């Protein structure tokens, strides 16, 4: 399942929109469905859950390579990933600053 196009111009999605779309896709992930993050700006990560709950994972970098893996994740992998996503949401705004379009640095106020 591809993330629906946003109302903004291609390539202008915010980090928050990316995380919102990723969280929505993960919530909908079930056998026979997929989830995608990225792609509008290059690198993309695609998951597809099969009926037996194994997962196909595709990492695509249009300028360099594509990688496909089949994995049998632990039963709690989806819940674990959603917890990590929540941690990113809590940490990202305070730890990272955007210095130019698509260029990021650690915040000078970052907790170490």
C-alpha cells in the first residue's frame, strides 16, 4: 500500500507528515496488506505481510540499489516498532534541527 499523496507539492512533505503516514500504515498492517515510508525524496522502505505473517521487506534507493528480504519476525515486532516510532516522535523535535531543506543536525540544546 502506498502512502496517499498529500496536499503539498511532491517532495515537500514534513517529517511530521511522514511519521503520521507511517504510523497510519503500521496501524493498518495485516496479512495481505503493506506499509511504506519514504519514496517521495528517494529512499523508500516497504513492508508486505503475507497470510502466514512472514514479511517481505524492500529497501529501494532509485539512484543506487534495491534490496529485498523475506523475514519471519518475532510475534511482537509490530508493537515494538510502534513503541520506537512513538519514541522518535517524542525525541526528534527537540534533538534535531533542519538547517536547510533535507539537511539535519543535532540541536545545540540536545541532551547528552
